[in-house]
C-alpha cells in the first residue's frame, strides 16, 4: 500500500512539470479585408490618428509586387503629403512575453530612403525606427517585449516624410510567447519535486528493510 502511495506522488510531480500551453496569435491583420483607396479610413482594427495612409496593392493602380501574392498593403505616406500615424484598437494583453512581427518594404517609387517608427503603448514597451532603401522587398521584422500587468495596449506605426511616397506595411501579427516566470517559483517547484522523489526512494528502502527484517 505504501509503495503505491509514493508512486502516485512521483506521477503527479511529473505530470505537473510537463504541461504544454499553446502559443496563441493575439492579433493579426494582412489588410486584405480593407477596401483599397487613397487617404484611407480603416473599417477594422486601426484608426488613423495623424496624417494619412493609402491602402494599395492587388487590384489597384498602385501594385508594386504584381503576381507575388501580397494582396493589399499600406503606404505609410498618404496622398495628402502628410505621413500617417496608424494606431490599433485597444488590445487586452495578459502579463507575459510577446512578439510583434510585421513586413516592411521600401517605397518602390522614388530613390530616397524612408522610415517608419513602430511603438507599443506610446513607446513604453517598443520604440523602434526602421529605415529602408526604396528598392527593398518586403522584409519581416520582429520586436519582443514583456507585459508586466494585464491591461489594454496599443500598437502604432508612424511614417516619416511628406511626399506622398512612403514605406509599405503588411502582415502585422502579435503572438503570445510565454508567461513571465519568477526566478523563485521554478526553484521552489524543483525543491518540491526532488523532495518528493527523496521521500519516495527513502520510503521504498525503509519498506524493503522492514520486509527483510
């Protein structure tokens, strides 16, 4: 009876330390559900909070990647000549580690370089400026950050310039990577696990000695 009890304790420790959690996609937008147009006002997911942006690409007169399957994408310097600032709708994020990925390309029209500033929560979590030459193909970038407490957070992309020709943005995705682990918790769990294993083997040895006696 004692042997079965200790065996159950070990089984519970192993089960508790081998749980695997799925890594959910918290937010994703490839802009293909938008209605293309100049000086665009988004229907879903975003608000243009400064300047203007254009939604261009497949099916429009301004498709700079024909036949490459990119669909629609955003020109960060809209047709008013005032580069745009796009801010996401509020995103409820639990505490944890996140990865924000997005595709950027050069303007594909002029010879100058352009820049886009990427921020999460007004720069408190992410504040990155990406600059590309005009002929750069779509390239995936990623920023990783930590959310300490659950709350509403915002993603923003802001173009630079004022010549109607800006960097191109596509495939914005936010992924939950992992929980924020305290250094004390794993150590305590490890001590508990080894302690239970020690009790198990000690109990087996005691039981054998008792039978031998």
